[in-house]
C-alpha cells in the first residue's frame, strides 16, 4: 500500500467511520442470507435512509469529537451533555430528530438527564453492546501516542457502556487505531496483538487477542450488536481484505447490525489506509462530508500540538 501521511490517516479514520455507517445503514436489521450484497451506497432500510446518510454511530462520534475539541480533552459531563442534545434536539444528526438510538444509550442518556451524573453506563455483562466502539475514533485521534490513551478510551465508554466487555473492546480498539494513525503500514504487524495483551482485558477476549478470528469462515462471523462479536467481525473483515472498500463492504454485507459493523471497520480501515483510499464517489455522496473532515482536521491539530509539546520536554 502507498504510505498515508498523518493527516490523511486522521481524515480517513473519521470519514471512514461515517462512510461505513452510511453503507451499512440500509442493511441494518436484515438477515445476511436475505441480503442482496451491495457494492456501493444505496437507499432504503428500516429508517428509509437516503444515499450517503448516516445514523447514530456517526452522530455520536461527532458529538464526542465536538466535546474533545471544546474541552481540550475528555470531559465526561460535557460528553453526556452533547449526547443529550443529540438525542433530544438532533445535534449532529442528519435529520431534525435523532434516530436509531440503541437501548443502552437511551437508558444512559435518560439516567444522565435525571441525575446530572455523567458516568451512566451499566456495568452488567448483559449490557455489552457495541455503542461505545462505534464512536471511538475521536478519542484515538486526540490521544494517539499518549500514555493515557486507554484510560481515556475506557472513560469515554463508561458514560454509556461500563460493561467490562465494552471496556476491554475500547482498550483493544484504541490501541489498534493508535498503531494505524501513527504510521503502521504492514497489516500483519498492525493486527498482531503482540504488545497489546497486557492490560485489564476480560477473559472472554482471550480468543480475539489470540487471533482466532483469522481462521474462521464467514459463516462463523456475526455482525451483531454484541460488542465482542462486533469487534471480531470488524477484525475479520480487515484481515480478509487488502483495501478500504473491500473491508467495509464485507462488514456491511454481514447484515444484522450492519451500520455499526461497517462503522467500526471503517474507522480502523480509514486510519490504516488513509482518506485517499476511500472511493471518491462515496466521499461525494456522504452527508456532511465537509463537516466530518473539519472535525478530523481539528482533532489532528490538537493532537499535533500535544505531540510537539511533548517533544520539547524530552
């Protein structure tokens, strides 16, 4: 692959999330065996998606990006305030009202509204949805290379998803995003978990850390809303492809929670391959392309400022 420059990877990460979301959204809730595989942006689905329109995955990622930029770092209360305005006033939605809100997020936002307490995520294993990995990209874009990256990744999850499985998923995904953003060019090294095993991972993550997904057949992969299966599906799509488009199309065509599987795959693939690897037609069709790219550029500038400051200290 042609090496992507740093800003290209930052742009690719956030735009890749949105592109994956928009590709998968019309297939959401559909069983894989009933899907006519897509090759590009389409319309339709439960929410009657317009071509290039995205769902809660991108909306929440933009809310998180806005909070990180406004507060110059992670502020749980501000993060939840953005989510509240999205859920109630349509902030960062493609429509006047938010749509597609997951049950776990809805409960957390309602809990925040009642109490004002930002740490509203349930820690029950039964609440192990993929709602915090679908929006994670801005955290890695802000803290790549910082010792506090995984702490912030887990904190961003705890606002709505405090299950130990969700925290483990955010930790692992943040480290993989970091590797890609900071310049890894070889896929086998990028997805190798050597050096990533340390940390407080739930025991159920051991097969994923061991790379067992690589040898699974497509029939064994599920693009469900369960965080462990969702992340496994994304890694499987990345391992069994060699470009951005093939990776996110594989993810979307798994059906079920197609928008989120493709959004998770898209942010990882976009960070690795860079924004120029995203088909130009998809970028032209994407709703609010300029707004999303603007957030990526600003997150890169904030990250770069911290990075240059750290160099002066050494």
